[in-house]
């Protein structure tokens, strides 16, 4: 009947999803890689070679980052960030095919997601309260308890029986609302974002072509993404809502406003498409959008397949930071001991050192003697806070952190960085690319190289 035809016309036609299934290999019944052996070895290296130094120098109080066993064994995590109403939740619904099912995430033109939503695999649809997620130490979310009760009420887990979620976990975040103050959220929003950023394997920063104003909260977010450039992908969503010429202008404007925020030689990959289930608008670049979408899916697949390599690299990066922190605390302590005389007031002497570490060459001596990259050095201000809570006299020098049976903490962590973790990486088939973790790149070796000498 004509009435039915009218109804059909109003219902937008759905896009074909076959490229999603083939690119993400959702129909392949391939056996899961046996990663448990590698994970056990990784845990052992972490507990025996990295954790002792981490505890001894209270690294967790500097970076607020303690690695739990749940985190070592967790699946790769994909984080969705960006302003409100740019289509983050719609994109997750689309990737998982959740539209018009009881599982779908709420979407709409006004800010709809006010929670951090973790979408993970489970045998049947189930919602888990944040308080329950944080209490379960087997999950990797137990450290979130430290952000307090107000935050846990804004954390929610959804278990969905989906093939893709067997291999990856998605995290949807509340949109950034530029004129809203942090306090109004009732919990430390930036700190929580940082916690997820530090653990994400892939970070999608999503933009809507009609909302490109980069305000303070977004600037703050990009500051927090520093050092994670290789994980960031920018998504210009809803691209089929613009005419081609308009789209090119918007693409240029997006790069223009992001350039000062991402100062890397290689700009992050930008995907231009419309991530939702409806057909592309007629007279737009459907082929381009589809190709872009497939590239993004391949990117996602790559992260899933490189899960173990990323895990090992992540633990190694953590070890490098712990080692630098230990060398710095050792240096502060050594300087303090050198400056102390019988008549000195310990507190005054140390305050002088903390207020102006450059006067005592603390950071410079680390760079000169240990081949640490200056880009890896933590912020001097952070150490004022750190020593405000931890008196210098509560630490021991590195040279005293040795035992007859256990060896020296510093030697053990250096062995983990230069030998054990790269060997573990080699054992899972990365042997072809040994330079990925060589000391030339990360400066973990002790002797500075002469870059000007011909080989």
C-alpha cells in the first residue's frame, strides 16, 4: 500500500556491513594465540626486576601508575575521546552492530554520555556498576578506586557477547564540554582521562565537522596525550554531511587548529568518513569514505594482532621511566648527603636542592652520565610535590640497594630493559626486527654514542 511505501522511505537504508566482518576477521574461527606462556614470563620479569625498584623509590606517587597483574593480562583497549555529540557512541554501536538492539549505547544531539562506559566481552548482556568493577581485582580496573566514590558512580561496564570484544575492549568517554569547569563534574575528569590514556593501545579522537572550536578543555586533553602520539588517530566523523569543497575546508581547518597541540614531525593519521549504519548521503565521496573506514578497521586489527608486542613494549617503557626516576632520586639523595655538614639544617639544605635542582646539576648529570634522553626526563615541578610527601631521608642510595642473593636493583632493571624484554619480544616472532627495542633508540645503554664517528 502507498502508506507502507511512505514508511519505508522515511526509514534510512542501512549500509552493507560485509567489509566490517571481513576486515576484522569476525567470521574466522582461528584458534586464539597461546599467549599465556609469554604473559607468565612477562609477569615474572615485572615482579622480579622492575617492581622492587618501583616500590623502593615510590614511583607510583610520582606517576600514579602501578601496574596490576590484571593490567598485564588485559585485552587491548581502544579509547574514544572528543567533544560532546561528535558520534563516539554511535561509532561504537556501528562497529559492534548494536543499533536497534537492547545493547546499544545512548546517542543524541545533546550531551548523552555522562559516564565512562567500558564495553567488554561477556557470555550474555549485562551491566556492571563501577563500584563492582573496581572491587574485582581480576579486572584491570581496580586502580580506579582511588578517584573516589563520585567517580565510580560515573563508571559503568557493559558485557556484550560479540566476537570483536573477545579480542579488544572499548571505552566510551563523556564528551568534552568547553565551558564546563572540572569541579562541576564532581570528580577529577582530567586525571581519570589520563589513567585511561596511559593504558590505551589505540586512541580515537573524534571530531564533528560543525564543531571544530578547540577550547581549553580540548587543549588540556592534547597536553595529556603527549608521548602517546603513535596511538592517536584523529577521526573527522559525519563527513558525508558536507559537500566536497566544504569538507576540504574543514579538513584544513582541523589540521590548522590541531597543529600547535600536536608538535610531532609526523602528523597523526586522520580518517575522514561517517561511522554509523546508514547509507552515505547521495552525491558524496562514498568510495573515499569506505576506503577510509576499511583503513581504520585495518588499524584496529593491527592493534589486536600486535597485542603481545605492545604489552611488552609498554612494560619496557614503564621500566625505563622507573629507572630514570630511581636515578633522579638517587642523585637528589647523593647531593643532599654531599651538602650536609655537622651543623647544617637538613630541611633547609634539602629545600634549596628541591627549589633549584639545576643549581646542583641534578638533571644535567643524569643526562651526561646515563644516556637518558632529555625528552624522557620528568618535570622538575613534579619532584617538588613528590618530596613534599616523601622526605628524602626515607630513601636509600642505589648503591645500597643490593643483596648477596638478589643482586642489585639497578642492574636487574637494566638487564630487563636491555636483554630480557627484547628477548621475550624476539620469542614471539619479532626477531626479524631486533632494532625495535635496541638501546640506540631508547638510550638505555650506559655509554653515550659518538654520532659523528663514521662506522
